[in-house]
């Protein structure tokens, strides 16, 4: 299948389902804000598509580049590929969220009239509630900090054991500003056992610890499910679109979402829309054959953004369902990550230049990419990426099925 057609089908699937969910929303104010967010996100995509080549030329000029090991032995394997291209979508994403925060402050109807009149007249302001301001600023600080740490890693090549705890430092602004609940609703099956558990269990500091662990998992799970052109950006795009679909269905009132729940999902959609748009802008250059490498700059920034959306949107359990491939890959990789079994620097499959196909190593690497090759046989790099992303799509579909089928029975 041609490269552009693959990207078109991915965009159609990723953006089409959230667009359908938007038609179910009846609240006019929510509709206006989502449309405004979508408009900003379109500019985010265009800005990313423009900036990625600029960033790539700068990083390559500074020697921040590498060879594509999955093409070793061919002319393409000797071409230096610019790294740390994730800096472009990361910076554009932060600008998008700041613009969305400003649009949230103003009455959208009055803003449209102000623009149509040639910027004559007076804008009507609708002050944001303090809770919204706290969420916006906490998200911007945490994601921006993680973007900086990711770029630092690309430049300084930080060791793995240090990488695992970097999200801890980046999550500090989120922990300091977090003002939401610190308890969980106890599942109904547990309540029915007669153990004397309350319907709502206050966790206190343990919930804050869970938040830290979730940020560490999300940032590193995207980072270690990698090594194939388009895989890091592809999985991020699919997860972001799945979360956005879940957000918009909740805003529309599906599954009996209360006003408080809808507000959390509305805020999450303000993060997921620009994340999906900027990630797709990067994917245009990172899809096979890749012209740029996304680097830890992107994987850390993207993973942290997804974690922040789950935490501030208050749907961390559902988020983990969307991340089933990452959960499996993380658990499956633990023996190598903790050096229980030997762990090479690059846990990549073996490329055969005579056939152009990838195969698993003789000494197996403990990750999902190599496991896919072991289970389904040799294939091209592009086919391998599509297979893993197909598993990602299937996992998100299963997550939606579980989430809505168990509604009312689980909680």
C-alpha cells in the first residue's frame, strides 16, 4: 500500500470517530470550545509540518543524528537521519494549549463577531474557574518540563536507570498544583463481598504516589515500544485519538457521565486534540521510510501528556486499558530493563539486506516488536509497524467494549 494512502487511512480512522462523537454533543458552549480547539489543532498540525524540517536541519548540523539500523547493509542505512525531531511538535503543542486556554477565557460567539467586524468592538470575557486555571497551568508546567528533560536526554544520552526517574521530577508541578480528589470508587463486585469496604475509599498520599507511578509508566512505556519507523508517533496518535473519542462521548453524556465527570473529559480533550494533530504532523516525516527520528524528546513529552490527561481528566483506569500494548511490553521487558537477562543497547530485530525483511534475534529480545516477529514471521519494517499499530487499534477497541459493557456493573 502506498505511503500516503497508509497515512490517509490512519488519519481517517483517528480523526473520523471523534468527529462523529462530536455530533452527539448538545451543549452549545462545549460545542463552541471544541470547535475552537479543533481550529487551533489544525494550525498545530500545519505548524508542526512546517517546523519539523527546520528542527531536523538544525539538529543534523549539530551532529544530533543517527543511522537507521533496520536498513543496515543498504544505501539507506548509511544516510544520517536527524534526531530529536519531537522538539517541533512539543513546542507547537504547548503554544496550542496556551491559545486554547486564552480562547476558553473569552465568549466564543463574541470573539467570532469581533474578528468578523475587523477587530472592532469589545470582547466579552467569561472568567475561567480557578480549578480550570490550576489544571491548565499544572499541565503546561509538567509537560514543558518533560519536553526539556527529553531533549536533554537526546543531547546528553542519559543512562537508563536515570531515565526511569526523570518523570518523577517532571511530575512535581502537577503534584504541587493538583487539587482534585485523592480517593477511588470501590468496584461493586468488591462491595458485594461484604468486606465492610466504603463506596468511596480515600487514599490520600497513596493516590499521589499512584499519580507519580502513572507518569513514570506512560513516559517510559512509549519510549521502550520503539525502534521501527513510525511506531512511536503512530502509537501516540492512536492512543490520543482513542482518548479523545472517549472524552467526547463522555461530554455527550454517554454512560451517565455527571457534570463533574464531563468537565474533566472536556479538559482532557483540550490536550488530546492538539496532541493528535501535532503528532500526525510529525508522523508525516517519521512514517516509513523515516526522514527524521522522533527521539526521547517526543516519547517523553507524548507519554507525559497522555498521563496528565488521564490524571486531570480522572479516568486513569480507562487510560490503562487504552495502553494495554504498552503495559504488556513494559512488563515483558522488565527482565532486560533490570538486567536480569542481558540487555543490548538497541533492542532491535535483525535486518536481512538480501531480502529486505526483519527477523527476530537468535537470542530473543524481550519486547513486543521482536515478539511480533516470532509469532507472525519475517516481514518488512513497514509491515511490522502496521502489525504492532493494528494491535494498538484492537486494544483500544477492546478497551471501549470493556468500558461501556461493564458500566453499571463494575462501578
